[in-house]
C-alpha cells in the first residue's frame, strides 16, 4: 500500500509539474509598439480614454468589436495639459 501511494504521489507531481512548465497551452507573443493589431474577438467594456467636447481626456468604457485595428499612440512628446499620465491619474466615474 505504501509503495502505491508513493507512485501515485510521484505521478501527480510529475503531471502537475509538466503542466505548469508548459504553461497549459498558452503562449506570449511580443509585438512592437509601432505594429498595428487586429482584434480576434470582441472585447466588452474595455477601459479607454476619449476626448470630450472641450478636448479634455475623459475615462470611459466601450466595446471593441472583432476585426477592429488597434494602434499605439503617437511616439512624439507627451501631450501637455490635462492628459492623464497613467490610468491611475484619473479617478473613474461611478
């Protein structure tokens, strides 16, 4: 009985270790900042920044539809004024 438990423990350890090392089938692909991306599926309630009528940046949410292209922002100097420096810079509206 003791040998059986040791073999079962060894089997479970090796199986879990193999799954952990393999990443369970996930893969990371790094994309250069200048490359456009095309969405493979719709993203519901994505947190985005938009400009209001006065030109101020406002936190918002939107559904990004499958097939849309996403581009990075301009790579020049950072905008001045009330543009948020990070998503934490503006408190979300409730």
